[in-house]
C-alpha cells in the first residue's frame, strides 16, 4: 500500500471515529429531552449497550484495517496505518480541547 494511501485512509478512519463520537455526544446531550429525566430500569441497560457498541465501532475503525494488513503479511503498512490513525485521533482531540478553551 502506498504511503499516501495509508495516510489518507487512516485519517478518514480517524474522522469516522470523530463523526461517531459526535453522534453519541448529540444523543447524550438530548437524552433528557427525548427519554425523560426519570431513571428507569432500561436507562443503565441502554447506557451499557451504547458503551459496548461504541467500543466495537471505534475499535473496528482504529484496529480492523491494521489487523487485516498485518495478517496479509504487510506488517510495516499495518504499523504505519495504526500510527497514522492514532496521530489523526491525537490531532482531532487537540482540536476538541482547543475548541473548549476558545468557547469558555
């Protein structure tokens, strides 16, 4: 796999994580309006199910492609893909914290 393709696809995976996290944050911000403020038996069930789903989705976006590349014998590309993805997540995280600082 070309280095530019690795960088592009890994950054797209990082953006996929950002989009998914943004959707979950939107749901969490509006949960009281949609589902009511009263805790019910299903509240912790739904929260834990969302936690498990989030781990699976973000885990697959971060790890699936590097694992497939590694199993295909492209060990160097797998490590590069993983590191590019982590770098993209780091940059997006820094932007999120910078946004929090600027909006306070």
